[in-house]
C-alpha cells in the first residue's frame, strides 16, 4: 500500500517493519518526528531520554539484550552521544542497532552546520544515506539486518530536506523477529584495555569486509547517461543534481561510509569529467580523493555553506536558470519572536532592565537575544549557560562587572544543565541561575521531560522536583517565581544579584501552547501617549502606528496574559473583559 510519508515517518515505518521493538531518543529538529511516529506503532516501546548520550547507552543495552533498537538524534546530539558510539563500534551489537543522525544544512534550527558523515568515518560505523522517503524506509529496514550481519551499529543520515519532505512510499508488513538470546561475553562487552585491544582487531577486519560490501551493495548505483559528464553525490543532493543536470551520468551513493575505491574509480574512468556535488561540507570530495579519484572543479564554485538547490548547481555549471518571479519587494519582515503570552518574556525584559550579562542556552528562549528584548549575550550548546556563567565569574575575578545570570529551560536543565550546576556548586561558584520551567520541551514540539513527568507513550511516570534536586546539591537560596508577574520577577532578580551566594530562581508557568484557552484580549485606550514602553516587550500582538507613534494590539493574536498592561505607566492598556 502506498502512503505519502516524510523521511522521518518513513524511517519509523522501516524500523517497525524490520521488527525493531525499542526506540530511544532526545528530541531535536529535524529528527524529532521520527521517534514520535515510531511510538505510535504496535508492539514497540519508545521513550525520551534525558540526553543523547543516555539514549545511545540505553540503545546499546537493549541491543546487548538481543532486541532490535532505533536511536534518533540531530547532528549536534551525535556530539553528545559520541562517547558510547565510539565504543559501540568496538563491541558490536546483539540485536540490530540503528542510529539516525539528522543533519541541518542551512541551520534552520541549529547553532551550527555539521556533517555527521565525519563521525561515521571516525567511529568506523557504516553510514547509509537515503535520497527520499522511499529509500528512507528501505534503508532503515535493511540497516537492522546489516547491523547484525557485520556486528556493528549502523548510522542512518538524513538532512532537513529528507526529514521533512513527503514523498510516496510503499509500506509493508512487519517482520516477526525473534529476540536474540543473551549470552554473557565480557570479552565483547567489557571494554577494559585487555579486551578492547582484541575488539580493535575485530573492528579493523570488519572495516575491510564493509569496504568490500560497499562495492557491490544495492544502495550504491551508477546511472548511465552522457559519457561527457559524471557526478558523484548522495542524499537530497542527488535529487537536485537530477533536476539541474538531467543529462549527466550519476554515481548515487547510498552508503557514504565506507566508500569503495573500486566503484569510484570505475565510475570516474567511464566519463570525461567527474564532479562531486555536496552541500555545506567537503566530506565527500575529500573521501573521493582519498580513494584515489581526483574530481574536476565545476566552472563556478558551489557555496561552502547552507543547502544546495538545483538553481545553485545550474549556476555552478554555467547552465541557464529557468525564469521565475521575484518575491515582492514590499513584503513585511517576519523576524522570529516569543509567542504572545510566553512566560519567558518578562524574565528577559527584567534581565535587560538590570543590564545583566546573560549566558543563554538552547531552547525557544534563545529568542530573548533578539531585539527588542536583546537580553542574551551567549548561546553555545545544551547546558552551557551555567558553566559559562561560572567561567565568566572566574574570568572577571575581583574586577567590577555587571551582574551575571545563566538562563536555561527545564528540559535543557535535565539534559546537561544539572551536571553543570553540580560542578558550579562543587567549586563554590556564585551568581544567578534562572531555570525557565515552562512544563515542556517547547522548541521541538512540546515533548515530555523529567520535570513535567510526561512520557512519550504516556506511561505512568514520576515528575522530578527541580527545587528539591537543586536543594539536594547544597544550594540554599532557591526561589520559585511567577514569570507573568513583572514586579515579582524584578524583585527576585534584584535580590538575587545582591546576594553573595549562588541563587537559583525557578520561573514556573506553562508554555502558552500547552494551555491554549485565552482570556479576554487587551486593547489600547485613548490614554496612550506613544511612549513605546509596551513595544519593548517584543510581543507580536503589539504594534505602533508609524505616523502617530501610538500603540495598538492585534486582538486576533492577544491571549489576554496582561503582561503589557503591567508596563504601561498611563493605564492605557485595558482588558476588553473589564469594559
């Protein structure tokens, strides 16, 4: 039966059809929907883990017990999971173990561009790379058998175009796989040096076998067309090459590690000019050169960053670009912003008023860095806010400096902020840590986490208590604050900045997308003087007349939170329900 599936949904379907019974992940765009889709399948167990390292370790444990396991994460999550993955490439697997690494060229929802194929090369874990949803399903399905055949985890790489684009897929029935019997084998699973040395030799032999397999496997294919030009490519880029260069012969690589030198040489020798087309990376061109093939350079260079499109490929090869209509010049700008009624807004407004140096973290609250709030100074990686705030305190030493605050969300605090706080407390750090507890993992689509107690498949759980955990670490000054109350937020921050001790402020209120019921909207009365203070909140519902300078509120966006009314010194913002 044919269905229209995204790449993420197709990977989940392929894993289910392969008899995979366990799925573990930490949500991260563009990978999130994969585990959400898998969790709906019959006969599976799926969970959100606190971070990607834990997910990989849970996955390895389930594999060792004999189950087929799917682990999913975005590209920066592979960094977090790298420690167990490098060792899993030594130990091998029990049941098939497949790891989805979803890359984000163009950085639509990421702090960097990263090519996960380098991890495949470094860990010596084979990597499959589908070019559409049909291949995503087929590759995911076959990856489990491949994992068991070669006794190794298997990477499945997608990019944002594969993850989120829907294409036709032929879905099938589920294979009935008998879980492998567990056998105690310290020489395989206990990676102390004496045993790891032996497994290293196993790994070396496996790489040789995988390279030989890559030369004839069905995932790689040569498409013969013109003998004048040949292109080596993979993944979503294959679709763009076919669109832009329809007459070119193509070596489509479905396995991007390891590469078969014999296959590459055979293809390169069959065409007059051989090119490599890839996006945001030089992984493939470097790997092709390392295999003994020297590709030609296109007449014009391709961009070194961002996504590749058919138009960019045409330009690089001197092809005419089909005519198209330019976007209208007068389209209004649409910068990203915190939602109307977001519980994070007033925290950032008051941090800005306090002229604090704010070390931020990964989450939708990163938007607090943008005007008009402009209240975040750093954002690096999950959990970095607390560590960097402590580092700033050390860097300034006894010198005079502005107050320093770390800002981190509840899910990110569970992911890796907790260990950062442990280190800060252990080393007698001070300063202010703001935990923005909006009761969900909002940025990736409102998933559960340990601090709201919601599990992926709605199983019974435990809701972790942030204040109790922080107190158990030895922090004495802990306060729970209503982030919708401007005076309460201002007072808590002022007192915390005045304290010589480490203070943790827990700003707790649910994400507005969790509780969609809204109160009567607010409106601006004739008392408005056009001072513009309300506009400094950056609420999308608030606008200013460009000629008169007076404020207005879009009542189709306003949810009646009343945040703006607290900042109007003239009483010009009133609830429609009070009129």
